[in-house]
């Protein structure tokens, strides 16, 4: 980096610093391995979800008598409603002891039998909860049909009269559930990336102070250029890594039936998430650099970075715990909005102009934090007389 590069002859110093930060990341084995492992985990979780959602279940059930066989057929019909590939295969037995022996031999998974006017499933050593649930539904439907016949109505009419449905005035229940899942995903990704890259910025600054390299750098280029290069370089790498992760997640979601239905809204939400993530990370990056500048040893980071960690943890918990009016209000608050606004878009409770309002709030907040962070960084960078607090750093002379 030449001192004359900022007077118009040659490359601007901040671009050189930015390129160096990017190259350090691209040649860092731990960064490459970490990114590949995270991508593998995303793909693996999506693959597991697709496998479990498409997996069929087969049950072998022993029955005694015609009424048990009819009920078994009803259980089979219910199983096929959830998954056409599921099936209940019935094995007729002459008496209960013979049916029990089929379970003990491993020929059947359970025995469906009527005892003293009520139904029960007999297993070898542990119950199959899914089969128990399906049988309970079949028995309830059978009782409902008999009751309806006595009342001179139909089972469907009786079922409709006794059911309590749900309805959302804003969105629907399935999209709401998808939004809750996306809130958690966005919260985890945001916390992981902001914490990792932010701490790397702070660690880089404090290492340069410890080794006294910063004195050489400041003598060669303006402090603002040094800060801008670090912030922009790490922001680019954080955004690229985040785009890789969420892009991989969307690709995997397209192969999972229960997720692919919401792929259009999820794609829109991911777009807003990346834009808001960029604004949020820029808002935090200069403060991370300031946290590094206020310390003189690596051990100081646990004190100078504490406010940032508290802020990120608060955003993380709010990202998937906020509900109702709190969720709507917080979706416009800088940093937290990067998690909640995309989730609301998945739910269908927010429109594109809501995203613009959240983005505007983030940009205003980013302008303030960049000004504060740059001010602290510039004043504390060459101070080597112990750890500084935020108030002390702001009071220093430039």
C-alpha cells in the first residue's frame, strides 16, 4: 500500500485493504472448511426432511373377528389419507391367543381386539404411537357414525357441529407455521454470521494494535480508509456466505413437499432477508471495529464486545419468541427487523412496503452507528494505555 495511492494516482487505499481482507478469508482453511460444513449441514437437514416426508409406513395387524377386521380396514383408509403409500395389512386369527402369538413371532406388529365392549391394541414390548393415533381416530369415527344414526343425522353433519376450526384474519395457519420455522432459521443464521464476522473484525483490529502494525498502516493510509476496507471486505464475505447458505436452503426446500408449496413466498422473504442482513451488518460492523480499537489485548474483547453480544442475543431470541403485536412492532426495529420482517412476509402478514420501511429504518440506524463507530475507532486506535470504555473513547481527542 503506497502513501500516494489516495491522491488520485493508483488504487484507493480502502480498496486495497478490502481486497486483502477478502483474500485472507478466501485462503483461510478454517473459513473454507466451516462454509463447506455448514452447507453440508443445510443440505443434510433438507435431505433428511425430504426423506422422512416421503417415507411410507407399513403395519401388520392381527385381528380376531369380523368387527375387528372392519375396524382394521378403517385404520388402513385413514393411514392412506395421510400418505398414499402407508398401509395396514390385516392378519386374521381364530382366537386372541393365536393373534398374540403372531406378535410374539414377529409376524404382526400389533393385535387389534375388542375386550369388554372396548377396543385395544396389543404390542410386544412398546406401543407404536402413530398406529395408536390412527386406531383412535377410526374408533371415534365409528362411534360418531353410530351416534349420528341414532340421532337421525349423518356422521359428517355431527362431525361438523362438534368441530372447532381456526381462521386467521391476516394470513393462514399453515403459512403462519412456515413463518415461525423461517423466524428460527433466520435468527440462527443471523446470529451465527454477525457474531462470527463481527468478532473477526474486532480480533483483526486488536491484533494489529498488539503487534504495532497499525502504526505502520496509519502512517501509510488514512484511518478512515483502513476502517472502510475492513468493514466492506468482511461485509462482502458475510453476504456471499449468507447468500450461499440461504440459496442452498431454498434449493433443498424445493424437494420437500411441505416446503415447496411456500417456495414463492420463501424466495421473496429470502430476498428481503439478504437486503436487511446487509444493512444490519453494516450497522454493526463499525461498532465491532470500535470494540477492537478500544482494547489493547485479545482478552479485552470480552469486555469491549459485550454490548454487541447482548444486542445480537436479544435479536436472536426476539426473532423466534416475539408474537402478536410485539412481533409486528419489532419487525420495524433495526437489526431485529432483519429476522422478523422476512418471516412476516412468509406468513403473508407483511407487504413489500413494510419491507421498505424496515430497510429505511435500518439504513438510518446504520448511518448513526457508522458515524459513532468510525469516531471511536479513529480516536482509540492508537491508544495503548489499557482498555477503554465507550464513553472514554468518545471523549478522546481526534
